C-alpha cells in the first residue's frame, strides 16, 4: 500500500506532463493531419491543468502536486499572452518581420525573456528565495552522479565533466549544422559582424530555456515525485518541445531530451544554474551563427 501511495503522484504527474507537452500536437498533426492552433493547444493544456487541480481537491495523495500544476498554469498562460497577444503589437510585428538577424532574433529573445521574468516572479512568490529554484551559480565542482553508459565513474566532478560536455555538445552541434547546411565560406565571413548579436541571443536563449523549462519545473517536482522522476519529466517535456525546433523531428526530440536530462542533472547535483547555462550557451552560439548565416540576403543585415 505504501508503494502505491508513493507511486500515485508520479503516475499522475506523468499523465499531466504528457498531455500538456507537444506530444498530443505532434500526434494530431503528423498522424491525423489535424492542424493544432496555438489557441487550441493553450485551451487543452489549461483544461488538463484545471482538471488535475480539481483532482487534488478530491484525492489527498495528489495535493503535493498543486505547486507544479499552478506553475504550469502560469507558464501556459504567459506563453499564450506573450506569443499570441504581445507579439501582435505593431512594433513587434515590424521587428519580427525584419530581414535583419540582429533585429528579429533579439526581438524574439525579448519575448522569451518576458515569459521567463513572469516565471521568476511566480517562483519567488512560491519559494521566497532564488536558491530553491536554482537561480544561483551553485557548486560548480560538485560530484557527478555516476552514469555508466556515459563513462562517468564515481569521483567525477562537474568542474571537469562540465567542460568535457561543453566541448562535446558544442562540437557535435557544429558538425551537425555544417553537414546539414554546408555554408559557403564567403557567407560565413559576411556573418562575422553579427557576432555580438549572436552572443547576446545565445546568452538570453540559454538563460530563458534553462530557467523556464528546467529549473522552475525541477523546483516544484523534486519533492512530490523525487529527483530522478523529476529529471525524466523535465527531459521529456523539453525534448518534445523541440519536435518543431532546431534540429527538428525525431532526431531533434532525441537530442533535446538528452540535453534536457544532462543539463537538469547538472542543476540537481550542483544546486545551481551555471553548467546548464554555460553548456547551453555554447551550443546556441553555433545554432544562432547558422541562423545568422542563413539570414544574409541582399539588403539584409
């Protein structure tokens, strides 16, 4: 009976995470060829969350999930308002429609930052301290939990493992982009003036995604479902969100799920954001570099 009582919040949380992830949208669009609008996706997600909150009023074993459900309600609501209302304002439409990488990418990141700041404000109200949701440097030399299939043995520490991950993930991303895009050398040279914008966009995107989609969710799930299950749920949610991202499709989901898992693991073990942000930042530098290269057209800049 004790095991069943302990497993109930885990199973319930998994059902909620799956239903409010991108998976139902992918199934509807890719299998049944039914286009899912952002409005419909938000309505379905909020409906699932409201039903789940109602369930916590009925079953006492689910009450520990209330903060998780409330946080996701805020996330879905903030995303809908920012990406379907704020971005329709005339000046944002102009910026987002600009052929200039420096304009449209920083405009896009500013929208993401609004969502992140809303989440940070709500997390402060929930926890009263930034340490509870990993908004701190953390112990960058903390021990790494052994991972046999990655060759990580007992005694490894994040100050070395984090650097190895940074190099491997960033170079792997670069290799993938080069093979997929094969940009001409002259276009690469033309993109060099975009470097400040690339670095700023990468820094903002890494911060936004690590806080909004990993640190915040971990902070409200670790207690109710345990650290390991929280890690898996964060990885799944983050991975599924990249089906229509860069890289896209099943490959994108697999790579993003691994990245979500390893970066969330770094947060759990260091109790901070540094390695997750640092690794993500260098990967994004290459991704945004290639987006900048792709934006070079006559009259663009």
